[in-house]
C-alpha cells in the first residue's frame, strides 16, 4: 500500500511540474502559429514564411504573403488576441 501511495505522489508531482512549465499556446491561451498562418491565408495570397517572435512576454507572429499581383505583403498578428497589428515592428 505504501508503494502505491508513493508512486501516485511521484506521478502527481511530475504532472504538476509539467503543467507549471508548459509554455505552449494552449497553456498560455491565444493563437498558435498554424492558426495565424491559416488566418493570413484567408486574407488572400500564398504564405511565403511565418515566424514567432516574443518580446517582453508578448508573442507576435510575422507572416509574409505573396499576393496575386506578385507583391510581398507583411502582416503581424498578436499571438494572444489574434488581431492584426498595425504599425512598424519594434526593433
């Protein structure tokens, strides 16, 4: 009986540590990069590249689209709200 209790205690500790360390978009809430890419695709054009940046704890997706008229369009999507960000990126 003591052995089972000990194993359960260790399993609970391990699970708690994994949940506390989880930094995935599901743990944080918001949009995943795949969802942001799909959203950008619906805006029109072909996705050329997509990357995630994180500054000051804010997740931003930078996506480049090739439009139908051959121009490259850059959009930034807030990873938490899913909204397109306006203005130039901070350096």
